[in-house]
C-alpha cells in the first residue's frame, strides 16, 4: 500500500515537471525515452527506491560527453 502511494507521488512530481518546467527549457535530452519519461517507467517497474536510483544515474549520464541513444529502463 505505501509503495503504491509513493510511486503515485513520485510519478505526479515528474508529470508536474513535464507539464510546467520542461517546456520552459531547451530540449536537450540525449536519450530516448526522455529522462523524465524514463523516470516514470523506472519507478513503476522497479519501485520508488530502485526507480529513483536508476533515474538519478540516467540524469547523471545525460550530459554533453555522453553518446546517448535508446536506453529503456
């Protein structure tokens, strides 16, 4: 029950970012799916802790020195 609530809260937080913050900045994600979409998928697949860790690692890799490409969770 608590896990489901945490997943819902985290996904809503990312959705708020996608709707209100992401459109204000230049699109720069080097990966598909985008880092925020990856975060949603990873949190749903691996739970709040595992998904958050994978999302953090993905965001750290999303930089100008990374090749990028298709990287599903």
